């Protein structure tokens, strides 16, 4: 009887320890924060827009390529959208220091409030438990004509400039993301999408 009681007590302690460990892991993972970062390397129809702020900043050859692409119904754009990730689990505030490994980061991209393309993380990425920002680079390829042809030629080029030009910002970018993070108990996928903008971290 004593032996059975000892085994039962041991199992209870093990289960209790596992439950505490699971709770601590889930708590730490839930504290990860994300927001939309900056846009880099924006090109439209193969033409870089960095250093440009208006349509007249493009040279004659560039304008010919843009108008030709518009006439043919295709203005492909490419850029890198950085998502800022912050892991506050640095060992202070009663939380155990722990790094987080993103196994996946499914996303849907909205530009100027219009849903466009979607994708996933190309490879796992570690977000160190330092409280500092880690960039998650997302490579975006999109044909702007597919989603914005109703806006007209100048509006499409101005959208590209607003994202990647001299005064460019990510204020017109909204990202809906579903992170998957590894843990000692297997990969954990967030139960719902996070809405990410450029002005504040997700909570």
C-alpha cells in the first residue's frame, strides 16, 4: 500500500510539474509582440523608387517602362517588408529568460486597406529573449495592376512612392499574421490572427 501511495504521489508531482512548465511556456510565448516595420528595396516594373518622391522624378526611360506596363495591364512590384518582433522574456519581472523560435508566420497583406497577397515564413527565425527588436523580413511580390487598376496610372505609381520612395513609410500597410512558435511540447500556433500596423506592437 505504501509503495502504491509513493508511486501515486510521484506521478502527481510529475504531472503537476509538467502542468506548471506548460503554463510557464504558454505565458512566455503569449508575451511575444509584433508590429509592421519598414519597407526596403521597393521596385515597380524593375525600377527602384528609392530617392524618388513624385512622378516627375522618374527619367524618360523609366516613365516609358511604367506607361507601357500600365497599358499592358501589368505593373509588378517587389519589396521587403520587415516585421518587428519583440520578446520581453529577458529574465526580469518574474518571467524566465527564454528565446522564441518562429517556425512559421502565415500572413495576409493589406495595402491601402485592400487585401492583396499572402505568404509564410521562408525559414525558422529566433527572437532572442532580450526585449530588443528582431526584424522578420518578408519578401513581397505583387502585381499592383491586379489589385489597383481601378485607381489609374498616377495613383498606382504614387502608392509605390508612398511605400518605398523618399517619404515612404509603412503607414498604408496592414498585416494579418498567425505565428507558429516552437516549444518543448511541440509547435504552438496562435489561435487567431494578429492585426499588425506600424504604430504599435500587438498586445
